[in-house]
C-alpha cells in the first residue's frame, strides 16, 4: 500500500526517511529489525562505520551519551549526539537519528525517532514514528495495543474516510515533525498526527473513538 507522508514528514535523502517512504508506518515498525544489514552497508558507503561501536546487533555512535542503568536490547541504532538518560529501556528495534533525547525511566519499543526528537521522562513509545523536533512531555504515552479488543483483532485506521485494516495488532502512532505532546497525555493505537500539532496536557487522542463520534454527529 502507498502511504503519503508529506503531511507528516519532510521527505529528504536521509537514510531513514528513504526507508520509511517504501511502506506505510505500521509496516515499517514491524520490520525495523531487518534494517540492520542495510544500515551497516549505508555507514560503510558513507565512510562513517568507524564512528560507531557495533556489538550484539546494536550500533551506537561514539559521541552518544548513555547514562547509568540503561538497558539496550538488540537491533538498536543510536546516532551522533544522542542522550539516553538513566533507567531508560530500548527494545525490539529502536532507531534514533541525530540529537535525539530519551529521558530518565522511559521505554521505547520498535520505533523510529527522526533528528532532534525528544522524550522527557517516564514515557512509553511503542511501535511508532516520531518526526524531527517532536517533543513529548513527561508521562505521555503512545500506546501500541488495544487491550479492550479481541486478541486476534488488528488495528483499523481511517484515512480520507476509508477504513484501512493494517493487518498488524501493534502500532502506536505517526507523529508529524515539530509536534508537541503535553504531559500525561495518552495517544491510543493507530493515530496519525499531522506536523505541527499541539496536544494539550492530559489529553486522550483516540482515533477510533473520534472517528465514531464524528460519524454519529454527521
């Protein structure tokens, strides 16, 4: 399926943006772990491979700051000038572009963060894509699974009035660049948030609920 990212991400020659453009966001987050061979090839082509530590299928730039008690599982890429604060947990495929910040006690799973995306502290981001300069305040959650749904159900997304079955049961959100997510907000699975959006503190963003409400009002 073709997915138009232009309302969310500035399309460029950046490696991750090019890879992202090949598939819709809910498919991209499922295949992060398969990108590592291509990442290594790309770093070799650009003459950057010696700038990274490579161990256990994780690739970490030598300028990245990793504080104490951080857990980094396999299939993690951390680019230059990133900060991973104490107590953070990165798992199941995490890609951090340049100058990203992960605050204390945050958990990131199967997600891509584009340059200068920032997550405060005590956050969860699951199976999501954050555009450049996205900022999540403390305690905000991007949920990736609808616990209230049947176990075999997949996430449905409405695009231009059409319901799309993603055929995956875990997908959080695509958050467009320069967006702001307020403290203790919750973004439910399947959210597509356009660039420059401001989500106030204590907000629930639930695309399924909102779509049903709009259909009822109309």
